[in-house]
C-alpha cells in the first residue's frame, strides 16, 4: 500500500490559485490517482482523477478551474486550482484506490 503525502495547501484569497502536490512512497505509473476534499460537516467528495494513461475526470463544480496532472518519474500527482471560491475550502486528500490516502492538506479560501 502506497504512502501518500500532500502539500501545498494554505490560505488564499477568493479568485486566487494554489497548487497541491502529492508525493507517493512508491511507483504510481500503473495506477489511477485522485484528489478528494472534505469540508467541515460534509462528506468527503471526489474532486478529480487521472488514469495511468493520463485521462482525467473532474467533478462538475471544479471543471475549468482545476487541473490534475501526474509525474510518474517523480512519483507525484498535482492539483492546480485556480479561481478559487470560499466554498472550495476543505481538507484535500490524495488517493490511490482502493485504500491509500494521504493525511490531507488544508485549503482555506478567505479574504
């Protein structure tokens, strides 16, 4: 089971951008990788996924604003977030199905 470590979260103003990174302890090139988020009082929800071949999926709420990418050689997955809204504030988690999760990184969107 992969160990995943997220980084890059922080406080950003509405309309701002952040780039989240997920570092894996082992090879990822065969795997689908994803980003999820969980806001206080809400269920964890899927944000985006990327297949081993680079095919991407986005939740409707982030289409056109977020971009998921991967660097298999560096064993990293990224989530580029732009035009951030306050409702995007959450803990963002990296996930490698079925059971590998990172500890999460907090994203706060506030002026």
